[in-house]
C-alpha cells in the first residue's frame, strides 16, 4: 500500500511513549482544522479533494502553537 501511494511507513520507536502524543495531537489538529471544514462537501475526484485541502493545509502549517511559538511545519 505504501508503494502504491509513493510513501514510506516509519514505525514508532520501541519503548518511546513520548512519541505517541505528538502524533495524536497532529492528527487532532488536522481533523479540526481541515477535515471539519470539508465535512459537508462532496468531492468527485481525488484531484478535487486535494485542491480543497491544499489551502487549508498551508494555513495549518503556518499557525504558531501557543506553547511553542513556532508553526506546525517546523515540528519534527
């Protein structure tokens, strides 16, 4: 599946429970700031969906976190 979508799968590090909250928080941000805004729209192609997601993703990537004072795109 990863090859089909041109991506890689990186498993979580063993015995590193501190990694999990970071990932879950990032997923929650995407759900709230992108998916919630698009939930009532109907898309007829992946291209159409990607076009709708792109400006929202750029917006999310440039929002600074309150506690970190840096955008999401700089968090690794």
